[in-house]
C-alpha cells in the first residue's frame, strides 16, 4: 500500500541500481504509491527477477539492462522512457558499488590503492550519478518540473575507516553534485535532494553483513539505535522526496542512519 498522504497515480519514475538492495526498496515505494517505474540495472538476472516481482503488483513496470558507466546510454534511456510515458516525475540516481579494501587493510592503505579499482568506483559512483543527473535535467528542464534523488552515504559526511578512499570520496562528491544541481534547477521547479544511508542489510560488499554476523554487529554498534536497517525502512523518505511533501525541500542530503552520525 502507498505511504499515507502519497498518491503517485499517473506519475513516472526511473531508478538505477533498481534490482536489489536500496534501489529495490525505492522501486517498491514508488510502485506501491501508484507510479509507473522503469527499473534500470546492470545485473540482467536480478533485474528479470525484480521486474517479475513488481509486475505482480503493477502493470506499469519496465526493466532495462543499463550500465551507468555508459553516460550516452543513460541519457538515451531516460529520454526514451520519458517520451514513451509522456512525462518523467522522479529519477533516482542510485546505482553504486563498494570502493575496495578499507584503510584498516594494507591493500586499502593510500600508497597501495589499485588505480584500476579507483577509476571503476569513480566511473560508477560519481560519473554514473552525474550522468544520471544530466539525463534527468535534460528531460525535466523543458518539462518544467521534476524530482531528482541521488544516493550518497554517511561515508561522504564523515571519515570512516571501513569505507575506503574511493567510496568515501565519491559519496562526498555526490553531496556536492546534489547541492550544485539544486541551485541550478530550482528555477525550473525541479527539486534535487540526496539520501545518505547508514548501515542497511543489502548485498553491497558481497552481502558481507548477511554472511558475517560479527560485521553486522560491528555496524549496529556504530548506530544510536544499535541495529542495522531493513531496506524497507527507506521507503518513507523515498516517497517524501519524490512527492509533494518535499515541495519546499531542495539541495538537502538527508541521513537515514539510525543515529550513526550522532555517535561520532
């Protein structure tokens, strides 16, 4: 069911990294609220499963295999979807990957960072997000409306010895992208905001919190609430930022972290 006070019937959304984790929860929130949604993901197998799942709920669900490391394809995909639907109301620039070893691991020490890993993380987590924002703006400016939501991280708001250089650097940069885009696009009635998750039970880092209880407990102890979140707990913030409840909110990056930031 839709979150109280939200009805996205007749609206459309485009979600990158939609086949699992936080992107799946974002998609679920939008589908349940009545929006048509295009799920974009580089993982074809998981994408097929996610589309099948959501089509049991709604007949307004499309799937698209898309690698955000290919900016031209992102722009074409967003443009094509908006043309088919006749409008584009919300774009979630969510796709992301982990950034290699943490700085507590010798492979993660600054002098040992593999530059191929570094470049790949930047290509996905920063350039991929930027290209998605570009694609959304190209459609939404002429339309004169829209919501753009980028996935940052609390790792971009503080130092962290578990996130690694590339991941932390890209997420901090995403926060600045949100602020710059919000300043430019406000005149077109486009709101641009970010979500900064703390520890969620997702498959990121190979699903380590599912397979290593000690890692899950370590992450939980770093929050004020002393637990790790279920991705479904993101849904209320998703519908807020994608809907009219955020009519006077732009340029903000909202932490959803169980109080992790207040513990440091």
